[in-house]
């Protein structure tokens, strides 16, 4: 490897895949990281059995001469022991993600899984890149490449932003490159189950009886898909369903009735742990129920719509759906008991049963 002069650094082509490292032959530890969009100077040395990497700066903003002088100064400092205090270079995305997901206040396992899935599917080629080598242009281009699914594009880059900004607490990183992104407008689906007769026939036609119960429970509780799929029997109590951690980062208790126990009764003998078991699944529970014309979230919207049409107040509907209240009063002061919410659940279930019974007689 030749001496990393200004001319040589300019001639090095950008990497077509991953990050390439070019080491200087004269100054041991001086290295130029060359990615798809940028070239970055680092100084790296083993100190006390651990590799210390110090960010010098981007090329050509930091010239070859300046990088070499800085590297010689760092080599001298580390030789005296001061390198123990030197700043380590920016972490790779995969490392920053692991640290971000390990924090105590992580909202839920569902959120953890979502972040990992998006990083491994939509940003897989970035995982081994240092955060400071992921540029605004790269972020904007990836967002545009995912434009066929606006929701996917937004989620992937917003998860990246969360990881990046969390890393900024520890590392001296510039402002997150997602500041250059123009977020796509996401229009919610909004569909509900208009014809419960058609829904009843569709559910009855499912081959797997566990999936039938899954969709019926969704309709009569308004639970989110992941909340229902991961239900364990120890969360099904006599008077409520207890979710220890939910999407919004807190536990949730939903009052239930005899109706709900009757819905779940056929599944009791199938598993000691999972409400919706699957022996073929790695997790032990079903992860991909047979698809209907209506999404699992359409069942949740239907539960809410029927509740409103049956006269349940919007604030109470929000409580039953485990939505965070908008008002300060709702967030900090009012904590309705299960007994106070139970009559509203009864109203919704009674209305659903009435509409389903009406459908049977047609």
C-alpha cells in the first residue's frame, strides 16, 4: 500500500459495496475509509489490548497533509498513554442499533422486532457502515428507492433516525442526515368490516380453527395484531386481559366478559403457554394467520366504530383501545377502573352479537 498522499487519496475510487480501508505505509495507524459516497480519515491503534479508532475527518475537507500531522500527534499521545482518553470513531449502524435496543426504556418487544426487521430488510447494506459515513444523499436516495411503499420508506428512515440520534448522546456526530428527507404522506387505510355476515362466512371458511378464534377475539376486543398473537394464558384472567407491555410503552388491562372466555374456550387444551399456539413456529405461537379480506387492524377499527355507534363516549373508546389520551387531564389525572370500563365493553359486545345474530337470520 503506497503513501496516502493528496493525489493518491483523490484517485481512489469510491467503493461499489461496503467500506474499503487504505493504510498509509509511513505513518502506522493512519487509514482512509472509502465508502460508496465518502472518504474518511481515521487513526487506529491497539492500546491496552483494545483497538482504539479516532475519527480525524472527511476527505477532502481534511487534506492528506493535515490528516498525517494529526495522526502523528495521536500516535505520540497514545504512546504516552493519553490515547486512553481519545474519542473512539463513530460506531457502525449495527452496533448503534444493538445499543439503542438494549436501553431500559425500550417500548416493547414488538417495537424491538420492528426496528430489527426494518434495518435488516431495508437498510441491510448500511449495517456495517460507520454512522458518520451515511450521508444525506444516501438517506434521500434510499427513501426514494422505497417510495413504492410510503409507509415502509418512512418507517425505515425514522427508525434509522432514532438509532442515530441515540448514538449522538455518546459520539460526536453531526446532525442526523434524515434532515434532508421529505417524508411521504401516509394515508391511513380506514376500512372497517361493513358486512358482518360476509365476515362470519369468511371466518367460518378458514381451515385452521385457531385462526378462526384469533379473528373473533380481535373483533370482540379491538386488540392489535401483535398483542393478540403473543397472548399467553397467564395474561387471560377472570375479569381482564393483562398485557405487561404494549406499543406505547406501558402495561394495559382490558376488561373482559363471559363472551370472551367462551370465544377462547376451544383453545384451552392446546397449549399451556400460548393462546394461539403453532408447533411449526420458532416462537411457539402463530405469526402469520390466514389472510382475510379485512386486515387485523380493520377488526380493531370495527370494534371502535361499533362502540361509537352504540353510544360509547370517544374518550372511553380510546381507553379500551389503549390509546394515549390527548389531554393533560386524561394523561395524568383520570385513571378509570376496570369496573368503570366494563359496562362499555358489554355494550360493544352486545351490539356485535346483535349484528352477527341479525346477519344469521337474513
